[in-house]
């Protein structure tokens, strides 16, 4: 079992989920440019290594030719879908929690793309990292963070900006996703991207099962871990049936 985090995020935020999965061998990791893999986003020549293509290749490498159950959150789910089209033999089943699918207008309209490209086009990645986290946390919570945490969140702006830029065009062919898929979403998000309807459309588009968790939102892995544990267990069960 491998869990792929979203953007921006890091593996430690799945601690409550992993704690409830002590009977399952779970691997979590920080994608390059985030958390403990912060420096891995910079190549030897100073260029940026990031975006969905790079992260999908990293995931395939991490699986190390071992067929596995993979579950991803938000951008992590999108990245896992890309990886599954490249190495389907390594995916016993794939669970995705509210993956971002902004290039497909049937998913949630054109507004999500406009919002995403604002972050993708930010001139200063450190400012992108701060501004996005201020948007999520609010100014008061941001100002209350320890300086080292602020520094990390700003630095993650480089990888986050690359993840956003990677969504300017469709990042995989939907009909190439051949592995068993479970699409999960919550019921309490006010954001049109993360409501039930777009995920129902996604499930239909890729021939997936749909799991709706009552009372959960986009960040259920941190504030509603029971929903995420159920997503994992249903994905394991899907693998066993397939």
C-alpha cells in the first residue's frame, strides 16, 4: 500500500490514517519539493524537477516492480492516475480522493483552470507558497506559525507552482487508465471542484466505483481520518475482487 500526498502537503499529515492501518503495510513518502524531499526538486544544473510527469515517474520507481495498492489525495491522486497509465501492471487497484482534473471542463467547468493558472504563473515561487497557504490557513493562523514552518511552506512553493503548471493541458488519456479505480469524495466542500457531481462524472469517465464519505471534505486525511481509512480499505477490497 502506497499513499501519495497532494499539493502542497507532505506525508506526515497522513499520520492519523496510517495509525488506523496498523494491519496494512503502508508506505508514505514526501514527493520531491515537499517536506523532507524539499531539495530533490532542484537538479544538479539548478533546473526545477517537478510537475505531474516527474512525480508519476518517481511513483513508478518507488513501486520498484512490486504490484501494489496505491491511494492518492488531490494532486497525488492525479499523479497516481498518470503513473497507472505508464505501469498498469504495478497497480492492483487505485484509490483517488478528490483528484484535481482541471484540464477537463466537463469535470467542474472553466473556473478551476483559471484559479490553478494563477498559482502556475506566479513569478516568485516563495511568494506563491506563502500566498497559497495564507489562502488555506487564513492570515491569523499563518502569522502564528513558527518561522521554520513558514520557511518550509514558502520553499514548497517551487514544487507547488510546477504541480499547478502541469495541469495546463490534459495530463493523461482517460481511456488508457485500465486498472481498477475507486474515486472518493466528501459531502461538505463548498468548492465546486470537490463536490459529488464532478467525481461522479470522473468515475463514469474512467469506469471507476464511487465512494462518498458523509461529512468529509477535501482534507479528510487530516480532519476526518476515518473516511480515508475507509477509502483505503475499499481500495484493498477492490484489488482483491479484481
